[in-house]
C-alpha cells in the first residue's frame, strides 16, 4: 500500500498566520510577551523569532493550523463575506455593554444565524477580549485549563492554583471581557466554577455566554432542581435569556429574510436572485451554512 503524504502547510499560509498573530498581539497590551506566547502555544524564544518575521522551523504544523483557525486565516478564496446584519449589530452592542460596564449576559438563539462568527469579529481588534470555545472544554478540568491558556497563563499544576491565578490576572486587566461560546456543552459542575470566577472579578470583568436551547434547558433544570449555584449564576448573568431573533412566527420569518438578504447582498448576489435564495433557506436549520453553499454554487456556475 502506498502511503499518502500529508499536505504540507504552505509558506503563504504561515505568513498570513504570522501577520494575524502579530496584529492580534496588539489587543493584549497588559500581557508580557511571555504570557502572549503561552496564549498562542509557543515558547517565548520562538515567539521572539516570529516577531522578527521568521516562520520556518519555529513551531509545529499544529501551531499554524490551530492559530490560523482561531484567527480566521484562510487561503481559500470562496469565503462567505461577513455582513453587518441585525445579528451583528445586536451582538456588538451587547459585547460593548458587558465590557464597558462589567456586566454579564446570556444570549440564547438558534444555530447558524452568525452569533459565533459575529462575536469573533467584534472582539478581533478589541483590547483584553477573550473567547472560550466551551465545546472543546466541557469538563471542569478542561475548562479551567483552557481558560488559563487563553489568558496566557501556565495551564499546568493544581486546579485550585490555576483558578486563583485566573482570578488575580483578570483583576489586573483594563476592562476585560470573556465570552463563553457554545456554553451549552459545559457539564453542570462547571457552572459553579463560573459563578466563583464572576464573584472574584465582579466590577472588573464583563462576561457573556452564547448558546442555543441546550444552554437554556441546562440552566432552567438547575434552577428548577434548586441546584447549588444556579440561582446565583442566573442572577449575576442579568436574570434573563437574551434572544436576538423574535419569537412570533411572522416576525421571526421577516427577521430571517432580512438576515439572509443582507448576507447575500454583501456577497455580490444579484438582487433578482436574492428572493429565491431566501425562499430556499427559510425553514432550514443551518440557515447561513445553507446560504454559503448556495452562494458558492452560484459563483461556480456564473
């Protein structure tokens, strides 16, 4: 059997990732280079070489892939362009509110309307803004270690020490915000850890949870069963679930039509085709993913 060679990461891709990392570095003025190096998964000496423009033999392929993914780097030309939709405007407003006033909120809404992509774009050039992908760290241990790494701290050692370091470090920053994306994946006991982090950073840090009905159901079950910490957690996170999309069927339909139309228009779809695209997407669970496919097919057939 002939072994297939794994595709090599191109020089062009590495250069784009390097540039994205150095641009991203500007968002963390309170973090020394050593902490930022840990944040992106590289040792300080290699990061120093990267700052000088070097890209060869300073890190593994996984380093380039992971940071390219996190920073939205791509060499693929057919990418769905981001549009300033109503979803974007609402997410941006809520993030700014939480960051500027050190508040906490929970956004609950349907999948594939752009919540994650919009939040990543909003904080891309925002100082001291951090995003935790909870789908990659659902257990208590994974969550605490990922948060430490995301902040640029050493994520080895005892969990108790890590938690104390996280609390201390957050309190030293200027108006930080932490976004817990896909928070519905978190195990029940992790929510107790979150309330502990909130209590220790109250008045110093903004927090936001993003999720779908699985997050809402998990929190409601905790409240109904009077599980320790859930009443306090819900109270700290504004005591309500914020929805971007209207609940009434007619208003929801109009909201989705506007969303799909705005994205299609931003991606150069002819006005006469947009109505057909909206019709094809309405009723689909994966709204923007389905639209992305339609747009790609349209451009290929043009």
